[in-house]
C-alpha cells in the first residue's frame, strides 16, 4: 500500500512528483506529501487527504524530490503522519510496514531523540541519520539492516544534493530513466510512457545520481536487465463516464470475451495439461472479490468435474496450518497479483507441494512471477477500487480452467458458452436498478440472499454495496435467514434475492416470502420470469437465459450497478471509497 515517487533530473521535480502521485492514488489516498530540494535545502509540503491537496506545491522550484500517497497503517490519516518524514537532514518516503518499529523507536527515545508522528516510518529516518557518515547509500543500507517487515524506500539527504537512494524488501519499487531524468515509483502507472524501467530486486539498492547504479545487498554494484512491461499499464481515463467504476462495468463484455480467447490459448498448452491430469484436489486462494470468484468456481468445479475443492480466504489460509494433500493444484486469484495475503498463501501452498496457477490481471505481477502457470484475465486496467470487470473475467478464466480439468480427467463436459453477449444484454437490463435506490438510500441495513452459486453472487453484491456506499449489508444463504438474520428485517429493509438455479428457485422463494411478510422490500435478480411477477417482489432484473452454475458472471452485474447507484445517491465516491486502496500490499 502507499505509493512512492522520486525524480531527479533537469526539469522541475514538483510537477513530475505530483502527477506521478495522482497515478498512484489507487494505492492509497489518506494523505500525500512531497519533498523538493531547492536552492535553500529540502522543502516538505504535506496534506491530509488526496493528492489534489498538493497542487499548492506545484510551483516549488528544485530539480530533485520524492513524494508519497498514503494508506494509513500506523497512525491516523493526518497531516502530521503524512510522508515524507525527516530527521537530521535525512528525508524519506516509505511503503510497507516496519514490524519492529516500536522497539526501534524506544531505542531512539532512550537516546533522547524526539518524534513528530505516530508512524512506523519515521523511525527509519532516525536510523539512517544515526548511521550517516557522509555516504547516504551506506547509511541507508546500515539502517535497513535493523528493519524487520517490508519496505520500499526513496531517501534524500540535505548534504548530498541531487541524489536519491532506493531500497526494497517485500514491497515493489521501479526505477526508470527517461532521457536525462531519473525516476522512482512504486508501480508502472506513475511512469506511464517512460522508456527504460528496471524492477528493483529483493534486498537490492539503487543510487540515482546523474545515472542509475544498482547494488546488491552488500553494496556490490550489479548490472540489471531492463524489465519489459506490458503496454496495457498506460494511464487510464474515464472515457466520458462520470466514474471509472461505471466505465469498467461497461467494459465487462469485452473483458469476458478477451479472457475467454486467452484461456482457450493458454489452456491448450501441454505442460499445464499434464498437471491437470494429475490433479486430485484444488485450493483456490484469494481475498475480497477474488475470494468470491473462488467460491463461484468451487461450486462450479465440484458440480461439473466432481473434484473436491475449496475456496480459501488467503489471509486466513496462511495462519491455519493448511493441509495440502498430494496432487493439489493451488489457484491464486488476484486482480493485481500483488495482494500480500494472497502471495503469502500461494507461497505456503507451494512450499507444501502444490502446483501453482496464478489467475491475475497484471502480467508483470509478483504472483505471476512465482506461479508454475499463469492463466491471465484480460480485463484491462481496473482503476476503481471496487472490482467489477476483473471479477467477471476471473469467473470466465476459472470456468475455463474447470473445463480443462474435466477434459484432462476424462469427465463429460458440455462446451462452455460465450456469455459476453448475454453480459451486454444484462448491462442494459440492469439500468433499472437505479429505481431501487429509494429503498436503499436511507436504509439501516441491506441483505443479499441466494442458494448455491446464487449465494456466491449475493456475497459479492453485498461486499460491493458496503464497500462503496457504506451501507451495512450481509450476503446470506437464503435458507439461513430464519436461523437469526431474519431479525434484522423491519419495515422497508431492502432484500435482494438472486435466483437463477432452477433446482433451488422455489426454496429461495420461501425466504423471499418470509422476508416480505416481515416488511422487507424484496428485489429479484433472476433468470425466471414467473418469479419476477410475484406479489412479494417489488421489482426485478430479468437476466438472459443462463445455466445456474455459470450465472454469477451475469447476476453480479445488476448488483454492481446497484452498489454504484446507491454510492452516488449517498454522496460517496464510488471510485475511491474511504479507508481503502486498490492494491493491498500489506498484511
Ligand atoms: O488485487 P486483488 O484481486 O488480489 O485484490 C483483492 C481484494 O483486495 C479486492 O478484490 C477487494 O476486495 C475489492 N476492492 C473489492 O471490490
């Protein structure tokens, strides 16, 4: 989490830093700050809130600087806790978490040093300052040796003009050259269009001082190979839509189509086929929306391939001493490919003998690098914090993986339909959910219910709603309502029932009637016209015909749309919900 940037060159640093930070806001937007080295030393400007608060600093003069956009871990999202942090001429920005910060800080306090923030990062400036003997690079290395946890750092020093030292451990950092300008960034979007980029390796250092020199952990200079990055990392724009989320929902059909083509290509490769033939157990790992995609896939896999499988919350998996039977295929699902919990879970599954398939939307991601096989989603860049098109693309990829598994295992399997045209139609039919928002706008809680695959879609609908509209909601198995959650229902409580599995439809309707009888406003997302007209149903989105096991790829669309409309109606920002970030790179 957090985005860091650095610039040293011939031009003015401030505009380059601020523009770079805008492009990294998906990594956090609690506070922002820059430090620019001018004629009279390093000047720091920080603000609580988004990067736009730094516009007042665009005119700062100076040819070198560093910047930061924060997702708060230690310390409230205030100006005082914003980066850069400075101590005795050392100025730095940090992305990551320092796990021994408290102990290190106690040591500094015992030496009489004082702190001005509550962050774990400030102590790094103290450590480097204590090690400084006229060589910033050596001081950074010595300081880093004392750190436990994760860090990507860009450090400047009042006494060494024009220099930036970079270091990283378990947090990404890219260094780039563009003509006479040298740049640092947490991720490529901040460098969009730059010519020559290098990913700093684990434990490596870089010195930007007129040119870039790379060093290994013991400060011996090393040569690095330029990193080839996918052109799709270009900076995205809203393309005329009011929000990225709305635009990204419109892109769902294309994302599904491209992912299907990609899956057909990738899954025909023989090395993966051999692994699939041996697979006897499947663990799907992911967080948030990616976990929900895993749940949908598990339901589908078990029903169609009859292979035992589980969807695992990645942040739990790593701490539960998981059993990984022989011939397990671990499938790590992640839009970013950088989610710390998913990476750690995937590492553990591999350590315990599983073969690893990464299903990611980011060709250059850490997960892809560690996986035995990559099954890409081709959703295109997703900017809104709320995952939409990436979820639909993940489902398509996972359904195709299931199909390949079935074939490898000699199980009968009907060819997967291309549902992208149905998704197009669903988008149009979903517009009507704008009429539902009256029931949601001032509600105290909302419920999403379903059975089987519909329950998986309900979970995702609920996550989307609470994430961007801040309305508490629950995704619940329809049959479980009467075991406690029904008590939440009062006059006007909105309940969305997802109903696409013929076998389970009447059963879900029982729950609908139970909720309606207690005053709920029931809305339906269904493939069955006969239920849409029932008295208990206030309104419905009728989905195009679709197999109930595959239906989450369609039924989620009106739910995403609903969350979007409610968010806007409640005055929230659907693209940048409070307290969150797009890429969760800390534990
Ligand atoms: O990049 P990932 O897919 O690994 O991210 C996982 C979750 O953080 C993510 O899906 C999150 O739940 C979304 N913001 C939900 O909309």
